[in-house]
C-alpha cells in the first residue's frame, strides 16, 4: 500500500512537471506554436499563413457547454471584426469531419473551422479542457489566453487593443 502511494505521488509530481514544461511555451509574449491543419472544406491551413494579422485560435468540440449559444455570438463577432488584419480560426478537437461539418452547418457558421481529429494541435497547445483559445498578435506572439467561450465584447476590446498597439509602433 505504501509503495503504491509513493509511486502514485511520484507519477503525479512528474505529470505536473511535464505539464508545466509544456505550458511554458504557451504563455503571453511567447511565440505561438506553428500548426498545420485541414479545414472542414479540405484546405490546408498553417498558422504562419496569417503572420501580420491578429489571430484568434479557439479550441472546441460540439459537446462543449453552450455550444449552440456561443457559435452564433462568435459568428456575430467574426462579421463585426472581419478585416484584412484579423482572422478567427476555430479548431474542432477530437471529432470527425462529418460531426464538425454538421455542427457548423447547423449553426450557419462562416468562419474557418479546422480539424484536429487526433488532438495533435490541442496537445501542442497543452489544452486540458475546452473551450479555450488564444489571441495571437500580428508578430505571432501569444497576446492572451481565453478560458471558456469569449463574449463579443471581449473579442472586440482585445482585437481593437491590439490594433491600436500596432499603430503605435
């Protein structure tokens, strides 16, 4: 019993250490990890394609709480903020293309939906729960982490703040 407890404690400590090491890359001010994914339309997308733009990367699945409420709000924010310097990339985690496509069609979504069926991008970004996202600045650095579904107001304020910071440079 005592040996089992020690092994469990050691395993937990190592897991926490490993998680902290992975999370160290995904902090405000650090370069966002590059990823390649297919969209539900079959197009290859790389994060680096959007260098010079403000990018919101939002990880989700159709089983997320309030998905049916959040996606219309995201669509409204996307339409309001859409411009040459902003892109919203949503990453469907752990679901198949038909499920992600069905969810998008059900909600009338027009913003890009990327597939992460094997959760490889989620692992790269050390995602432990969804929905969660990151705002990435024009220079490819993590500007903020979003826990849960972002409100339209939060996105508007964050994007406009980064836009105004870019003008000051």
